[in-house]
């Protein structure tokens, strides 16, 4: 695809990022079925994806488009094979996301509470600073605020949490937030 870096260089950058920022969420986009991608190349790529332990992976098949250089390349991958490869990467992605989230269960993280509740559960929804989607019960007054939430349980690709009380010091005394 004309990338000007190797998997070893990429691995080294990710390792450095994780050393400097423990808990950082490294995400990636993965295109499968680019012309010339053999089964062996795909298998090596899939193993690399497993190894990297990404916190989120966007997966999509190569789409042949007139006017691009790739349109004329040899080794176009059959669409059915592309679909099998997408499914394989999605399976690894799901496991990787859950493993990343599992690392934070039991910890209390600050969650930026969004303006909309989760439509399925009615729970507040928000993101941690390392981009973990968290659902938890709480009052509307938290919308747009940072709230301390203990991450308690994985639920598919989100984490359920419990709002944690904390004390805030103000000029007029101490206030407990529930």
C-alpha cells in the first residue's frame, strides 16, 4: 500500500507510547484484501493485530475504484475471501477491545458525561480519557461534567460503571457528590 514504515517500526512506536502513557488506548484502521495480499500476508497481519492489543479497531475491505493506482494492480482479492478476512479481524478486534477494557475494571476513572443517555438502557454515557465508553446510573446534572466512575463490568464493547461519591472543596466548605 506504499506505507513508508515497517511493522517493527510501528511496534516500537506503540511500545514507546505505552511506556510514556500507561493505559493509553491505541486504535487502528485495518483494510483487508488490498491487491497482492496473500493468505500468508493476511495471517501475519492478523497475528500482528493480536500482538498489538489495540483498544479499538475499525475494519473494512479494500474496494476497487477506477482511477486509482490500486485498480490496476495484480492480485485482486476475491470479495468472498475479503469478507472472510474482515470477519477474522472483527473477531480479533472484539477480543482485543474486551481485553483492553478488562484492564480497567475495578478502577475509578473520570468519565466525561455526554448529553444523551444510552437509548437501550437509559443510563448516562460518557468516555474516559483513554476512550472507554462507560454506562452508569446518575443524575442529569452530570451531563457535560467529569464524574468519578468505578468500572465494574464488561458489556460487549462498553463498560458498566458505578458513580463514586467524592468530596469537593469549595470556598463555602466541603460538598459531597453522589
